[in-house]
C-alpha cells in the first residue's frame, strides 16, 4: 500500500508560517527553514517583550515623576512615601501624565503632600 502523506495540512502549515514571515528581509521571508526559525524567534521575543513592556513603562513613569518633583525640592522616594502617608491614592501612570501635561495639577498634588 502506498504511503499516505497529508500534504494539504503540511502545505497549510508552511503557508501560515510564511505569511507570518511577511516583511522579513532576504531568505527569511521565502525559504521555509529560515522563515520558520525567524518566526519562532520572533514569537519568543513577542512573548518576552509583552512582559518587559510593563516594566519599561513603569520605569518611564518613575523617571517622569522624579523629574517633576525635583522642581519642588523633593526626590521621588520621599514623594511616594508622603503620598502614602497622606492617603492620596493616585497611580504612577496618572502622576506621570500630570507631571508631563498638567503641571499645575501636579503642583497641587505636591503641595497637598508637603
């Protein structure tokens, strides 16, 4: 009996990977083995960086808040400590936005905590 190969499924799988490799440079976009390796690595980076994005934004917010409070003679850690003692519940994302785009509102928050 002849060997049965499910060519429809394997072709579909290859087409799917090559479609994901669209936009890659050189052989990564049209050679199956190279494209497969590139797509697998890209998916690993995407998974890892979804976690890293959260860390990066938090550190960016902290830098912006620190720059904002230094204008008023404080440092970041001191400001966050005084926020907690004053029972002001504002997250870092909102504080960073206030420091960047609404300096008068940020000044009011700083004055409330001082």
